[in-house]
């Protein structure tokens, strides 16, 4: 087995302060060899990244580098590519993979774990913020099961760009620091249809205050290892929820309640921007309420609550856009069951999780009010206004992002019921033939009602609120795929260009109009643009 040298990386990362609390405070797997196994009684296994042939930095997030206190001159050094490609370990790092389980598509899957993620260490930056650095695709770990621990450029580009895009959209998310090509090829059968091919290997460095998932707790409860369960819960509360106070039964309940609220808030953001996660398994649910594990996710083009981007999910559509809140609720119930042994009373847990739909409803109403530019959501009038709009948006293929963005600027005083659909909204329609006189009159009728509803709101404030709620730029599925196509030919410019545009998703960027356009017709059924698989 090849070994990574623990060489000090001179001049790089030496200003960073590592404080590896997870490995210091939680039980470790005593086995130090790297082979696949069931790991009992431990939260993690120490494991080193597998060295790669020719690490080359493709792109990095300057905001993330700055947050971590890594100067740009360091980012452009070869040593940076070596560390974040997995070839070298900087002083102070203590690499490990976490043990977790999870429910996949509603079924308990037992031990999963960091099969291709290796945490390098935890940084506490100048402001005192804790950030865990994690390589995704840096080789096998004890949790890799039958897979190789690697990642391909296609999936790394999607993870890198989407994490940063979501951050700039104001959606709670894990972050990405860098994307490094390994100089090696990785074989993938993209659609599991017997057509494996070689793809460029790559490694993303993800960053988050914590990568702990619901599944990290579930695994110990499933094994009746309540001692480690309690250690991990107490650790999480003390590290990431210190405001809740010292661990106790009441603290556990308050903690669970906060997770429910954060999760509701995250899902409302997904609904706002048209994001479909695609694999909301309990091992992909962050304990901090962050969007985590960017796999076969997708962005709504035409507003279709039944859409799922994940080919594996095409049958049951469990993870479809409009079902995400219910799934989050189901996942939270599983988390409640995982922490039950620490509380030993069903009612208080039930009470907490039963409140989830109310948290989501409240977050959703605030979000919808923002999308329509309403100072506040008034159920009596707005429930019907919104549900009628949703019906209209589904009666012809209508681009959700363009419709809401442009709605702010429609001249509401000029709407007549027998007139055409306002030009600004026409841009949102995918199929010319679907813009019938009947559709036009329904849209215009709705606009008249909307105009009435907002007549008492200041117009400037309405437009301003809508413009900071409804992004102009999202990571459209086909744009990510075009960037990948080019990158696979060695041209990385579109990745950087997209990153740049997506840094300011709410601003009109004159030179970047084309990135805000509807999906072109050629992309309607193209793999990667309209359907994704878990193979990554
Ligand atoms: P996901 O569907 O990406 O959430 O992954 C589910 C489980 O499979 C997790 O335990 C992952 O670490 C593991 N996994 C996914 N892809 C790979 C891979 N290429 N090599 C090893 N483990 C993987
Ligand atoms: Mg996962």
C-alpha cells in the first residue's frame, strides 16, 4: 500500500491554527490499517489520503480561502495542490474518516461512513470560527465498502460550483475551497448500463463547521451503543450548539428542536431557489441544517413540483421538488428515534418533531411573501393567490427563476385581461404553442389580483424585496454540464466564469445575460442536463 508522507509543507498553511477537537475528544477506531470493515464503538478511523500522480489546481473559492486565512499566494503554489489533492499532510492535520449509518430511500442501510471523504483537520480562524477541511475523492477508507473512494471531474465540478452558488444565494450549505485534478483516470459507468469509461479523477476540498449527519447518531443507536451515542451528542452540543448549555435531557430536546427549525429553514430556501437535492437520505442530512452532499441534485427549470433529477429516484420520485419538506420531516423522525435512548420518553420528542410542519409553514410563508414582494404573508388572501399562481405555472412549461425574477418589473397598471402575456413574462415560457389565449387571460387575471394585493405596498420596496429573494442566476443544469464538457477537454475557463457570475446571483450583470436564459432545447433530454445518476 502506498503511504502519504507526513511532510511539513514549508511556508504553506503554517499560519493556520489546527484544533482537532473531533479526534481529540471522541473514541477512535484502534485499527490503523486501511481496509474495508465494520467499525464498532468508535466515531472515526484515522486514515491518510492516497497520493496522486499530478495534482493540479483547477479552481478555488477566494471567499473560502480568505475565511480560512489562506493567502492567494499560497493558493497558487504547487504545495497547495499537493495538500488539497491528497499528496501531503500539513503540520497539525490529523486525517480521519467518520463512521455513520443511514436510511437510503427509506430503508435502513446500516454502516455507510465516509467512504470517499477524508477530514484533514479543524481550523479555528482569526475570528474564532471553526472550519473542518475535508477532501472528497482522496481514496479509499475503512468505510468505502465495494467502491473506490474516488471522484471524477464531472461530479467534483458540480459539488464545487453548487456549494459556492448556494452560499452566495444565502442558502445554508457546506462550502468548497478547491478543486484539484489528480492526473489519474477513474472508471465510471455513468448510467449503470454496462458502458464504463475513463474519466479524469479529481478531489474537492469541502469545508463546514461540522460534517456530522443524522446518520452519525443513528449508527450507534442501531447497535445499541448508547455510551458512544451520548458522547457524540454531548460533543455536538458543546461544539456546535454551545448556546444550549450543558447537556441534559432538556438540552437534548432543545437541541432536537433547533435541528428541526434549522432543517425547516433550509428546505424553505431550497423551495425559494428551485433546488432539488435528489438524495435526501438520512446520511445526507447535516446536523447543522446545511445542504450537504451534492450528488444528483438539480435546479428546477419549468416549475414542476414532481420533478426529481435523480435517475435512481425516477420510479418512486421520493425526493421530488415538492416533497422535500415531507422527507425532511421523515428524516427528523428518524433522528428523534436515534436520540430516544438518551431521553427515554416518547411524548416530548414527539411534541418537538410534530412542530416541524409549523416551522416549515412559517418559513415557507415568509419565503413566499418575499418572492411576491409582500411585506407580510396574510393567509386569508395569500393562500389562494399563491396556489392559483402555482397552478398557472404548471399549466404551461414555465421557467420558475425567470418568471419570479421578471415579475418584479411587470408594469402592473397596464395589465388587461384580454391582452397578451406581458413581454417580460413571455421569456419564461419554454413552448410557444402553450402560450394560448386561455393561458394569457389566466395569467393576466392573476396579475390583476396581484396588482390589487400589492397596491398598498410601496413599489420600490416590493421590487427591492423581490430582487433579493428571487435570484437572476442559478446553477442551471445545462450550464454546469457545459462547464464540465469544456473541463473534460482541458478548458477550465467556464468553471471560473460560472463561479464569478454566481458570486452575485441577485445582481443584473449586463455582460452575463446569457447565463440567465432559459435552458436551450438541445439540453431538454441530455444526460447531465435533465437527468443525473448517483455514479460520481
Ligand atoms: P451518497 O449516495 O453519495 O450519499 O453515498 C452513500 C455512501 O456511499 C456513503 O457512505 C459514501 O461515502 C459512499 N460512497 C459513495 N461513492 C463512493 C465511492 N466512489 N467510493 C467509496 N464510497 C463511496
Ligand atoms: Mg452521502
